């Protein structure tokens, strides 16, 4: 069933009216609350609102432990710090991954539960890492049974004891399967990292900006075969915030409104990192397909794609899951890098993605999509044929069994 129907999708009643981002750096040494308030205040001002206008708040992942620096402040802490009075709030985990908070906010304003929702995502993983190496899911020990070894239940009890301590290990299996089944090569995979680094050179907030050649990529140390150092995102500190508003605010903005045209959240396979029915696609397959059922737009209408790159292989998966190329064809699609360059067929991860701009855990992609649609991306601004700014952006977050995607448009449909 297509989106041509008597009643439009509810998410289309919501716009992203304001965007804000704190300072972003490798190790800023600032508190998560400090960074969050900076980003939130910027987003509120960008929407032309005041603190008193905000009547909703949402975040991902909410009140959860997670690795050090991962969760950010919970909504009660931010609500209290900013003196907000809210009619609706949400701070849950998983679902369609990091995208959950934005989608929940869009549905809340569409249902009239709130008018202007502050949505934020804050990480301080760079500072939490300190001067040591990057930790796995199990951290560095401590707690549990007096022996200094933490205990885990669920699926992790079957992976951590065998050294699969990171999503890098789990997703390396997806990459290996793609190498075997589709003939994907390291040189093709490297185009994702090289393109990201090229774009990051034009982003003043990016973590890594030094030029990267294919030789540099291939020479990098292997982390978990076939993923090397440059296939893995860069831990950092920073906060990104949005104001999701009812769409009747669009005419009051001093910049183009960004409308949420459609969302994709389906998960039809097993919610498992290692027991999905198709290890080459995982949850992106279903989320991507469900997106196009809620819109009359097509992949050919997309002017820029901001696709999750917690690991480079995930971007390859999303290119196919969203229909920018056929199944197993993402390697050929990115070959040589021309198609995904800023001036190419599908300008990809134009701020540098998480591989070079820093692991803002998906929210950086939404922020960049809004800048591109508003024509405010500066020297990295995408210019489409005929000299126009982008009008449609696809954003995808998550990987493995966790995936969500949105289609954003400039102005109202």
C-alpha cells in the first residue's frame, strides 16, 4: 500500500523547527549536562522559541547504564536543569535505535500531546575512554562475584566469553558474509571511509580531518577482520539537539522548515545480532522497505543520504536497504567514490559521518541533513543539478537488529 491515501502519515504533521549542537571534540572534559544544555539552548533559539515554549522532552537511550559516556543525562535531569514544564516526555531504549526519540516526538506532536518537543542525544565517550584503548561492551572489569569479572545475561553470555566483546566483532561477520556472497572488496569498503574523511575536511567540528588515501586505509591496523581502524567510528564528546514542532510553526521560521515526510521502523526478522535470517542485511532491510510504503517519493528523489556508519559496512548495507542500488551491488556503486561524493549521484555523509566527524551516535546525521536542506552547510553544501539546494534527504540510524530511518524534506508537502 502506498502513501497515496485519504489520510496522510501522522509523522508528516511534524517539522524539525530548530537544530543545535554543542562543541564537539575528542576529549572535552565537560559534563554531559553542560554539553546538553548548550545544544538545547541553541536549538530553542534556532526555532525562534523560548524555554517556556517547550512542552515536551525526549532522548535516547534514557535511563540506562551502558558503557561509560554512552547514555548522556536522562530527561528528568535535563528538564530540571532547564526548568522545563512538559506535557509529554519519553526516554526509552532500542526500538528503531537512536531514531526512536525523534520519531516518538514527531508522533507526540502529531497527536497533540505536545507542541514543541526538545529531543537530544549526548555522548562523552571520548573523555570516558581517557588515555587508554577503546573498551568493549564488557568494559574493563569490576563488579560481580568478587572476582572482578562482570556477569552478563541474554545473548551476551554467549558472545563475550569467546572474545566477541564489541559490535565491531558482531558486524565483522556481516562484512565477511558480504565479501563471500557478493564479492565485496576492501578497496570498495574503503571508499566509505575515504569519502567521509574528505567531507570532514570541510567540517570545523570534525574529529579527524587529515586527508586519507586508499593506501592509508589499506595500511591501517586490523581491528576485527575485515574491519580495520578506519572502518570504525571515532569516540568523542558532544551533544546534538532538535526541536520537533507541530507543522503550523513552519511559516514563523526564519529558515526553511524541515518536514518529517516518512519514517521506517519495521523489524520482521529475529531481533538478534547473530540469528537474523539474512546476515547480509539484518534490520536495515525491513526498516528501509517500510519507509517507502509511507511516501510517494522514491530513492531517485533523494538529494543527499546521511547513512549510519558506526562501522563502514553498515553504510553499504543501508545503500541497498534504501534502494539506492540493488542487493549485493553497493560495492560496485561506491567503486572509485564518484557516486557518493558531494558532487556525485548520491552525496553521502557530507559532514564526515561518524568515521571522521565523530560518534554522535546517529544524531549528527539528522543535524547534517537539516543543514543541507536549509542550504546552511557552508563549504560542504551540496549543490544539485540546476544549482538548487537539496530538497529531500534520507537519514538512517542503527545496525544489526536495531534500525530506523527517516525521509526529510525542505518545506511542507
